[in-house]
C-alpha cells in the first residue's frame, strides 16, 4: 500500500515570486488613515439604529463597553503585529498561538466580516444616492455595481495609489464630522437624549434605559459599528515601511480618532434632534442639522457623508483582499486566489469577494441584516484574537516584541470577556443572520478538515513563524 505524505509541502521561489506585495507603500500616518477609513462610515449611518433598540442610555452603555473592548484588543493587536508582522495578521497570530485549525477559523471569521461589510456599505451608499436624487436612479443595483467596479479597479492599479486615495476621502469625511459638530453643538439639549417613552413591559425599563436591560444588550451590536474593522490595520504589514514600529502607532492613533468622532455623533445628533427621531432615521447627521435649523450644512454633510461611506467601502475591499491573499498563499484556500499582478496587487483576491459581495448586496439589499452578519464574523474573530495574545504572552514570554501591551494579559482578558458578550448579543439582535453565518462558518471548517489541511504550504510566512517557534523551543 502506498502511503501519501500529507504534511505541508515546501513551495519554490517561483511560487512566492507570483505572490508578492509591494513593500514600503505606507508609513504610520497612512496606516492610521487606513484604520479611520475602515470605520468612518459607522459615524454617518448604522449606529443610530441602536437608539431604537436600547434608547440613548442603552447605546451609551454599548459604546462604553464596546469601546473598552476595542481599546483593550487594539493594544493587544499592536503587540502581536509588532512581533509577527505578515499579511495574514489575525490569522497569523492565531496560527502561532492556537494552531492551524484556530488560525484558519480566525482568518475565515475575519474574511466573512470583511467580505460582507462592503456589501452592507454598498446598500447604504445606494440609499444615499437615491435619497439625494443623483443620476435619476430608482434602483440601487447600478450603484452597487459602480462601487465594486470603480474601487476594486483602483486597488488593482496599486496599493500606494489606493492608500492615498483612501486617506484623502477619509479626510473629507472627518471634515464633514467637524462641520456637523459645529452646526449642532449650539442646539444640544440633554433632555432630548431621553425622549423615548419607556416600555413598561421591559425588565429594568426607565427613562435612561427605555427598553430595559435586554434593550441595552441588543444595542451592543450597534456599539460595535462605531469601531468595526479597525482590527484590519495589521493586514498592511507586508506593505508598510517599518511594520514593527508603524503598525502599533497606526492602529492606536486610529482608535483615538474614532473614539472622539463616535462620542461626538452619539451626543450631538440625538441631543439636537431627539433619540426617538434619530433611532428611525436613514440619514441621522443631516436630519439632526435640519432640526438644528442648519439646512445648508445639512446638505453639505449629506454629500460628504457619501464620502464617509465610500471611504469605508474602499478600505475594507483592501482588507478582505489581504486576508484572502494570505490564507490562499499558505494553502488554506485555493492557491490561485493569491496570485499577484505585475503591479503587485492580489488580483483574484480582490475580484472574487467583490463579485460575491455585489451579488449579496443585490439579493439581500438589507444593510442592517448584512451588518449583523459582518458583526457575527467579527465577534468570533475577536474571541480568538484576544485568546491568542493571552496564550502567546504566557507560553512565549521571551518572544521579541517591539511594543508591549500595557497591562499584559489582564488587558486582553477584559477584551476577551467583552467579545464573548458581543458574540452572544449577535444572536439576541438577529438570530437568523447569526445562525446562517454560523452555518457558513462551520462549512468552511469542514472544508479545512476534509481538504485544505492536507495541502498547506510549509514555508508560507505564517507557517514559518510556527516552525521558528518550534525550533527555538527544541533548543531550550
């Protein structure tokens, strides 16, 4: 009987020559801009739906808890990215800490998040375009198509050009938020924050928590929307100048900006127009400016809000392509998906998820449902990412780390507990979306168990990290 060797195979130089990204394209400032760009659309729409779930008090609690979760997790990721810089990012961290299966599971959870989030944002962009009456469109699918064709196309041209375009679009969105704050701060009235009538049937209902404790739990998903996808900054590891230095600085700076912008809209939009009105709004910032008697500024922010949505769409396309590229290069997914072009961009890793996202946007056409699917994938990855930091700190305390997380495992343990709470919350808000996504996730794990684990590439960067660790351990 012939015995087939199922251990990971070595790839030759030509294999990696066809799978090379452009190094030195970004410093920490562009990385910080990338982190802001991932998330900025969440300040313009989506977050306010949490007011209808938990009231202002519930959404404030969600913002604080999820903000704490992200802050603790980002500090952990800053350390991991300085120690293990590769395009695999989260998948690579979990691969080193928890093994191949957990690494693949983390990478697929991140990929689900990043492949679905642009579809949700495309739906919001289509809604904005229809609301503004642009191009005389009465259906949004041409907008979805244009988003994917134009912005995937720019990424195909080159990463340097794409990152600079993302930075410029994000700057327009931040200016819009500054204009919004200036236009509404004079109309702020704290009483408007609590204008939702409490539901007498809800346990713990009050003026602060009109839908009780369960409402605050349901609002957690929308608290995540203020920060969702910032964890994608380390995916740029192989394309920045000095990853061990730039990645920690970039992701921490981005989080600082997002805390300020998120708190600004959470206070001023319902403070100017009322939580009840904002909870049902499709365009919360312009409507808040209208309520404040600033129609001219409302028009400006409405158009600039489109820039915020475009910025997040544009940047998350970058993120999904790099995560897919890394998983494919290591053999966890079909290897042809990681081939790069002459401009050193991962062509198929950009095009294939983009095509799937376009189809989902057209078929589902429900931004809220797509958000919930993306948040489920994110929450699964957060559990595994925080666990990875804890395991590596305990098991490999001497690993070289250019940056060390303040508080060590205590910090990421806080993030781990809160990420488990967030995962449970996804089933509270939309059990159908969470259940469907869990089934898709399980199917990918079966694919790994039955097929791809026998076809891995032993000298892919993320696999090499593990081999180096094993060799160092053997010398002790």
